[in-house]
C-alpha cells in the first residue's frame, strides 16, 4: 500500500546502554541484517526514501554510513534526551528546512525490527479511518515487563487514556497491553504538544509517550491497534532480546523455504539469513549456516557443519560435511568436501570435485575437473577434465606479488607437485608426481622435476652385518 499524506520518522539515536556493547544498538543484527535496515525496509513499503526521516545521534556517522545506500534523510539529535526529545529535534529540523510538513507521521523505533509492512499499513488505515490524533500499535506479550503500558479507558468515547512507562506503574497493578513504540500522529497535533513535555520522570527524559494523555486532555482522539503477532512488535534492548528476535526471524525464513519445497531437517539448528534463496528438493542437514545473499539451486544436499556465505550454487550440488564457502560460484552437479574451503572468487565448474582439505581462492576449475585431496589452488585458471593429484600446490605468492597458474584441458598433475607461478601447464600435459615445476610445460608433454632415484640392492642386510661386526 502507499500511505498518502504520511512521512515516516525512525528513532535511531539512542545508545543502547542495556546492550553493554561498543556497537550502536540499531547496527546490531538480527537475521543477518542491522536492526535499522529492517525498519527502513518496512518503512519503504509505505513511502519513498525521500519521505523517511531517520533520527540519528549516538555514533551518528557510523549509523549513517551503514544505511546511507537506502537514501533516507538523516536528522541529527546531538544529545539523546529521550523519545520525546527525538521528536522535538525533528520538529526543529522541519522548522529550519523548506520542506512541507507531512500531514501525518508514522513514528517507528529503530530497535523494533520485525514489524511487518501489513501491520504498518493497517495502523495507517486505522489512523485515517478513526480521524485520530494518535494511533498506537500495541500487543499483549506473555511477559510485558519493561515496556510502557497502554491504559484503555472505560468511559466512552475515550478509547485510550494514557501510556504509562513500566517504572511509573502503580505497584501491584498488572497492565498487559504494551506500547510497541510505533505510532501514527497527525503531525500538527504531535508538534503542538512537544513543548509541554517534561523530564520529571524516573529516567529524567522527555517521553514521547506522554503526548497520549496530553492529546486526550485536549479532547483529541487517541486509539490503539493490537498487532496480530507478538514478536513483530518486540523491542531489542538486550542481547537476550536480540537473540530471541533473531530466532523468531530465522524460524520464519526456514518456514518460508520449507513452504517452497526445501527440506530442512532441524531448522532450529540452522542459521539462514533472510536474503537466502534455495530451490525445491534441496536438503539442508542439521547445523548448517547459509548467510548473506547466497543462492542455492534445486536438488542440492548441504551436509552438516557447512557454512556457506555470499555464494551461488547451481542445481544438484553436493556440499559434504564441514565445508566453508565464501564468495564462491559452484556449477551444477559439483561435489565439495568434506572439509573444503572455498574462498572468494572460487569458480567451480559443473561436475567438478573439490575434496577433503582442499583450499581454493580466485580460481576457475573447469567442467569435470577434480582436486580431491589436500590441495591449495590460488590464482589459477584450470581447464576442463583436469586431474589435480593429492597435495598439489600452486605457489602463487613470491612474498611481494601474486602470480597466475594456468592448466590446460585434460592435463594430469601428479601428486605432491608444486607449481611455481607464473607458470603454465599445457593441454593434455603430464606432471610427474613430486615435481617442482618452474618452467612452462608444453601441451602433451611430460614434465619430471625431481631428483633421480638411487636404489641400492641389499643395502639393509649389509648395514646390519656391518653393525654386528662392530659389537664387542
Ligand atoms: C520505548 C517507549 C515504551 C515502549 C518501548 C517499545 C518511551 C518513553 N517509551 O521505551 O513505552 O514500550 O519503547 O519498544 O518512548 N531514541 C532516540 N533518541 C533518544 C532516545 C531514544 O532516537 O533520545 C530511540 C532509540 O534509539 C530507540 C527508540 O528511540 O530506537 C526507543 O528508545 P528506547 O530507549 O529503546 O525506549 P524504551 O525504553 O524501549
Ligand atoms: Ca527499546
């Protein structure tokens, strides 16, 4: 939906004292993405980036540079004196700018990341339908401790009386309905009350929540919408809360993927980021992590303890146990691992094999080529149908520069060979096992670069006899 007449303000200036972290709260991640980016993404479903005002303060530069690509506006709140002060700052910013005040303001909290676009549009709709001055999004969670509470009125037509912060609740009074920290305001009604806020409260801060009772006192309409889900309105103030939300978000991702035909044996043990896509009939075994914008095709099998990040896998790929992929591109039918390490720019061709304890980096391994055991392949262009023997190493680094190794189609590189780059092995050439190759090998040639073997017949018996003769 498009929310006509609305702008969105996101409060993201707080430090997040309860996290006890050096990182600003809104840059902490759930589901593999910063809290603030989740909130901006939800806001973007309603309005354009130009209509989003992000209030930043604590480590503002760091926060701004992390989300600058979204093109939202930034409003600096130098000192963070509470959510009410965040809105006072926004008001002052508008007064000093030539921008026209939006008729309505949807206010979001930078630390409530699971909010669904559908819920936000219901909130905006209700706000307009009810001609309200303020519309509060609420929920009734199993444990409301720590949240502000929405006090509903029993005397019609007043719907909401006030929002009371946890610390101001009368002792023993149980109020189950929490304030999510997400509201719609008629901008004029909000801005005209901000000057009346005081810091006369437990935190010594300007509370935005106090505006509710002020509007009611003016005879303005304040209403509340209860969200369908509870998790979507929960805040992330502590690491424990953050991890609860992370789990909830990943459970959603796993459910979505399973609905698309992916088998995930033990979703509770897997860490799968929200951007990940996986084709039908792919099987994910327990204890797998799939991160970033990774794309995995159909009919793949990802075995336990593999960590796949920012990679693209075709169809019918087998990733055996314990593989690490970062920035890899893997063709259809390839087989990896167990315990393979594919570093950035590893392009593994269709039906190629990268086996036990093999490391690749900036490498092209052609169709059907195999490096099955104990190998390092870095800065190499390897053709099709190449056999790379056990223990082969491309010596790509001379201590100053990186150099390239080229291996032609159908070449056979014997075990335990070292290929000192820059070097090329021609098509169909053979490198004898144990060779240290420093000169180019032409196509079809055999290169042997190891010392001649010396064999001494009967040496062991002769030695034994010589030692026996010496004994007293
Ligand atoms: C706030 C609400 C509480 C509600 C809860 C929901 C108030 C007074 N209380 O409490 O009723 O139940 O959210 O999650 O509003 N921020 C600024 N500038 C500031 C202070 C805060 O931008 O000066 C930002 C924070 O970065 C955060 C958001 O506002 O993203 C909420 O602030 P926080 O301190 O977390 O408020 P709560 O104590 O959670
Ligand atoms: Ca909070």
